[in-house]
């Protein structure tokens, strides 16, 4: 075989983990992962590799101890171009107990429990397996972990599955987590799904604050614009308030303008006061001068009082100087 052929063969091979303890087993020919789950009487792990979404990072501190502490870490220093993730499913007595997700650089320690490794599992097969875990374990940690692993899969299949998990037929806590992963992992597709939920009154009644937070954590280019639109014009006061708060955590120029606008123009005095609080969450060099302006010039006494209150929490010299001027008048 030529050197080029050897290199191509190596590149096309599915990655497999390094196992510190335990035995790495090959499933019997023709057995799929879902069938293997139900056939295991004792304890075992089932594992395989997937292609993850761009930008996701799943790390361990050297060794992922499957039978002990989760060892699960997320860090921002992802390996450039590394989108391979290991999905690991713990089975006991034919039932899934846990699901773990790992970066391919992690060494696995299964605590002596055998690991059945599937070298060529398809994305759809993986999604179907995780979906069965969610359906059979709704409400427990295994379902939550399976949902997180499902959200890390590259491709539209994961988007479609997440869309289904926000339907009212699912438990509320699972719907909330599905909404979070739409924002945290699914980019433009997830943002589109969240924008559709904003227009659904029933979904907003149940999930509104979670949807706003998911838009905040989304990396979609239009996410901040959506938050600004919600802060300015949503008819639900609680959604305007939450949008203002999360805009304060972004502190972009456009976000600050939207918060200032709410202080001046929101039709409800309570939301104006929430916007003042949002100003207090900005970096002090930006928020304190704006709070001083509100405290000195806003036509509402209640809003001015709120601005003075939050200025008092800052300990900023500019705020102290304002208090001194007021006391001397």
C-alpha cells in the first residue's frame, strides 16, 4: 500500500478512545446501539464518536472517570478544528443510567466496567438512541444529559429533535432545557426556532423568561437585535424587564441605548425602574454617569429614587459627590 493510501486510510478511520482501565469491546456484528442497551444484563458503557457543532468544547482534566466524579469541564480554549465528541452511555440491567459527553483528547477510565465501542454509528442512529433515553427517563438526570449530548450533534436532525422537545406534551423542565440548548448550541437554526416561540402566546406563557435567556446566550448575529426589539416593544411587561436585564449583561452600545430608551419611554413605571436596575448592572464607568443623569433629571420621582438607591450601592466617587451636592442643597 502506498504512503498516500495509508494516510487516507488513517484519516477515514473513526476515532476511538484511549481507555485507562476496563476493556474496550466490539459489539457483535449487526447489533445496533439501541438493541445492545436492552440486551445488557449487567453493567457496561456504550460509546461512539459524533461530529459536534462548531464552537462546542467538552473537556476533562486529563482523565474522564466514568464511574466517579463526572470530570466534566467546559473551557474556551478549544482545540482548533476539533469537532469530534465521544458519547458514552452507561447501561445497567437493560436500562440507561447516565450519559456523558467527552472531547476526543480525554483518556477514559471506566472503573473496570467494559466499554462497547461502535466505530461507525450514524448521526441519525445516535439521535434515535438519545431520543429513546429522553423518552424513557423523562424527568431524571439521564434524560437531561442525553438532551445536552443531542444538542451537540452537527446537522439539522438535532434541530428538528429539539423543536419537538418544546411541545407541551413534554415535562416543563425538559422543555426549558430544550429551549436553553436552542440558544446555547444551535446557532442560527436555534435562534430561528426561538424567534418562532416568541410569537407563540402559549409557549411564551410557559417558557417566556427561558426563551429570553436562550436568545441572550445565542451566538446568532441577530440575537442582540431581537433582545432590543423585545425590550422596546413586547406587550408583556415581564418579557420587557427580562430583556432589559440581559441586555445589561451584554453592555454593547446598542443595548445601552435600548435601556436608556426604556428608562425614558416605557409605558409602565415598574419597567422604567427595572431599566434603572439594568443601568446599575453596566460597567461602572458607563452605568454610573447614566444613573446620575436619571437621578438628576428624570420626571418621575419614583424613578429618580430608584436611581439614587442603585447609585448608593456602587460606592463610586461620582455617586458620592452627587449625594454630597444633594445634601448641601
